[in-house]
C-alpha cells in the first residue's frame, strides 16, 4: 500500500524510510479532500485535544475509512470513524492489518460511516437556526428586555448561624438564582428581632413595612414573594397592585383542621385576598369552600442538587446506621424543650424496642438533641433507610420538608399511606406502610434484601431530582404568575 503524509508540523514523527511514507507537506483543504476521495484509509489519531473531529467528517464523506483517537473534539465524530482503543503504534498496526486484508469488512465500514455522517452543512445550519430562534423567543418572553426581579421576604434563618442553610426558604431561593432570576431578600424574623423597641411609635412592624416599601421602590421587582409573613401592611399590597407588581406567597405547614383553629389563620386568609397565587405543600382541598380556593397551588418540598448530593443507594456497604429518624419541636428553638412530649415519640420508641438488632440514628427524642446544619447531613449520609413522620394528623399530600433531603440523598424512605402521597411518589419510589406492624414487617424485609431496597431508593432519588428540584419548582411558580413559560410538571394539578 502507498502511504501519504499531509502537513508540515514540526511535531510530526514519520517513518525514516521515505519509500514507505511519501510526505507531501502542506496542502489546501480542497486538495486534501481530493486525496480523501482517492484514498481507502485516513489516519488522524491525535494525541492533543483537537477542537473538532474534522478528519473523520471530511474523510467519511468521501467514503474513506477514518481512524481516530478519542481525544476532545474528535469524540464528536466517533460514530463515523474507527476509534483506537489504545493510541499507540501497536494498536494502529493491528487495525490497519485487519482493514487492509479484508476488503469486504472495509467496504462495509466505509459505507456505514458515510451513511452515519450527518455533519452536512445544511443539517447543521438548520439546527443552528432552530437554536437561535429558541433563544431569541425565550429572551423575548422571559425578560421583556430585563431579567425578572424577585423580592423574596421570608425567614432565611440569619440568626441560626448556618444551622438551617437547607431550609425551604433557602432552597427555593437557590432555585430562583439557578434559573437566572435576580433575587433581593428580606429576612423578616431577623429584621424584627434586631429592631425591637419598648417605645411604641418605633415598633419593629412599622419599620419592617418601611423597609419593604423602600426596597420595592429601589429594586422595582416584578414579583413580591412572601413566605410565612403575615404583618405586611395593606398599603404595600395596594402599591404593588397599582404598579403592576405580582404578589404571591408560599406556606409549608400542614393545611389541616388544626391549622384552621389557629390564630394565624386570619392572617393567612388576609394575605390570600391580595396574592395572585399561594403555593402550599399539602392538598388545598380542605379550603375548597373558601372564596379564594382557586388561588391555591400545590408544590412539593424542593430538593437542591447542590445540597442534597449524597447517593446512599450507591454506598450502602459503608452505612453506619440502618434507619434514620429525626424529629424536632420547632426548628427556630433548635434544642429539646424540657417537659415537651411529641406524639411521634411513642411510635418511634415502639419500633426501636421491637427492632433491637437494627441500629437507629435517632435525634430529637430519648435525650438525643435534634441535629442541624451539616451534622444533619452527616448522619443522614450514613443511613440506609429513613422513616419520614410528621406531626399531627396525616393530611393529603403533606409531609415535613425533611422528605426532600431523605429521598433526595438516596435513602429508602418509609411513608404512612395516609399521606396519600401516591400521586407524587408511587410504590416504586418509596415504601408505604399501613400501621406499626406493617412497618416492622417491611423494615425487616428490606434490611435483608439489598437489591430491592437499592432499586426503590434509586428510583425515588432520580424521580425527585428530575421533577421536584428547586429549579423546577421556582420556574413553575413564575409560570403560574405568567412571568415565565415552562412546561407544567406532572404534579401541577393536585388538589
């Protein structure tokens, strides 16, 4: 066979015998293409990071058999070329011997690479046109010549010294930031606490509302979003309405009969009059008779991929604990309150006493203080399974925000079927139990069936991260308010 080497780079390393390889130096691309048309095989096994697999694209388009390495941009053309397993002379020799001695095999591959070559300029141009139109349309719709600005007022736990960096408010805020919205925050509890005064004319609530209105005037948000804030003045709501500023709220406590009896209900319903939508983490159906029922939208507790990044189902052999269970009597307090009894303790202690062979990571009961901050994630990351149990009576589609960190870090999670969470997570994603005896039976089963446990934990993890991330939920909120355009997730119509 005749070998031709094209190029004049100083880095070249050609056989010393010029009778074997004919070096013809630099050639124009038009001339190179002619050589491809007249040749059977083209070799371009680069050892540096080529920006584009041009040799494979041009050679295969002329039915010339390309041989390449798997480096950088060359990998883009590996479907239209033979990729060397090892980029060395021995491997190249073996491939050349096979190709040159078997013409039938060579023709088959040449035709295959030719048929697979979809780098035609017309095809690429069409793709670029489509991509350009999508970007332009998205820009027109999503920005109105500027990125959307959100004033988010909630408890961002500034006084907790990072103990609650993974709270609902912080995760949701991260979602807005990841989606490239501009966020300005006011932490209501922090401001009110630092501005307390015994002098009535200088009450913190008045100063709080002054801060809000000044921030709105300076920041000019497209959206005022409030989470568990019930002391915003009517004047602020009216100012937003008069200046075409959207108003929305979120509420993550259970919408339950107990909730309706609490004093905060009046403030909740007062806010509901002014907002366009209120996003809640339980089924709104208990409020079906309320005049503003249609404003209520269900959202799940968000998972944050930058925070919830463990995959316990992958590292199940390194787990120190079999079951993780954590409760608290209020996250703002942060410690056990003496004499305080939580109705969940009896149920959990019943499990512990009947499963002495299993190791529980238990916090918030039996003298074990609740855990917060990275300590929470440390013990969570060392556990195979978790019990997600909420305070009070079970409500449809309600769970504490702990569920996102349990499932979102790859633990197998047990849920009471009274939560009616099946519309969100089915039996492939979590394990539902009817009562204590059913739960005991299922814990024992999954402790000795690693394959089944890992399969469910992985499915729950993947589904939660795919459909219930803080990026999905924050864009859904903006879409409901007509400040963005996004395909509704499967859980959007839960009532």
